[in-house]
């Protein structure tokens, strides 16, 4: 199957982009793997005719916005995002209208329609630095993740009006289980994604995006880490640091089931099927593409 995928990619001039939260076997066949910011840059700069995006719907939409003339395929069209679903474009438009004097910064984990209503897009990698670059006299709306927003607010020193959205994966970790693991593993460190709730971030030794978590465990001298993010990233952590120990933190129901159900909808079989059928493809209204491109391009320019 892997051989056929690679053969078909070569014939179709297709590139496979994968997020760190994908299953290990998908990470292994990807031409490029990264977090949302890395993937956005790669989607904007490649010579492929077809982009197979192994991630979730909003990520594939972003690739289409940045490369509108390319065919963008999502192996499972139902690979959505609870955070994007938490911010419907019609309700967000009403929220904006109620705060007309605010500059709108939207986390990349949102729909194309919400991006089109935004002034600037950010990722967890660059959110703090971008917020700091916005003139201090501007009032700011931050959407859709309220946990990330609170963390950005704390680290940027800016007051943000938050949309009340959250991620089902990062909201589900158990504080009790984490405390127990800390007691059982003295000298270990807790590393967390800023989408986690505040009580978990308070218990963490390092907070950062997926790429920054990966970078941290490579440079930090500790041997054991409790990981508060989607466990797909642990595959890359183990590859980089095979002699270190990475512990998944259970969710509130006591099981290690913090995998994103949407990320894991993509499979090798579905990748092969989408190459055979040239579908499912991401189709967006040209006007949405035009409007959403502006804040995404602004993010990329401000991040360089």
C-alpha cells in the first residue's frame, strides 16, 4: 500500500503534508510534517499539483486558500475540528458586530468563513509575538480558543476579548491523574499545549505549540516527560529522543484516550483511495478564498 501511494504521488506530482497529531504510519510516509504554522508555509510554497493534507478540515482549507490553483485532497472529508465547530461564522459575525471597534485575531483552528472575517490569523507558535506587534491602542478580539487566549493574554500583557471556544482533546486531561503521575515520577517534567485549561498549565514546567514542545524535549536534560497534548506528537518525540520516557496523561474518565477522533480518521487506505479517485477535494467560494487569504498572508509576513 505504501509503495502504491508513493508511486501514485510521483505520477500525479502530489505532495503529502501531515500534522504531528496524525497516526505514526502517516507521519512516516509524509513528504513534510509539522505544526499549523509550518504546514501553512509549506502549503504556500511547493511545486506540487496536488496537496494531500493529512490533518483536519480547517488545515486543508488553509492550504486551498494559500494555493487556490492546486487540488487539495483531504483523505477523510469528515475530519473536522471541535474548536472550529465551536465558532459558527454567523454567530461570530454577530459577535464582531457587537464589538465593531475591535481588531480581530483568529486562531488558525477555525473555518475559512471565520478567517474571512478576521484581520489577522495566528497559530499557537506565533500568537504571543503577533499580539505584541498590534498597536496598543487597538482593542482585540481573540477567537476561538479561550484557553489559548488566556495564555496569550498573560504572556503578551494585552487585554483580549475572548470567544468561548475550546478543544475537546486539550480540555479532557485529568488534573488528579497528572498530580498522581508527578508524585510517581519525581524529577520528571510536565509539558503542555496552551489549549489546555488553566489549572493544568499552572502545573506545567513548559508550555508551547507542538513544534516547540518537540524542540524543548530535545534540548532539555530531563529524562521523563508527562505530555499534555494529543499523543500523536509522542511518535516524533521518541524518534528524536529514543532514550527518554514520554508519558500520556489520562483523561477525566481515567483512560489514555486523548487522541483527536478527527485527526485519526485519516488512514493509509483513505490516502490511497483519494489518490485513485482524486477526491474528496476541498472546494471554497472564490470570494471566501480572497478575503481569508489577507489575514493568513499577514500572519506569514509578520512571522518571518
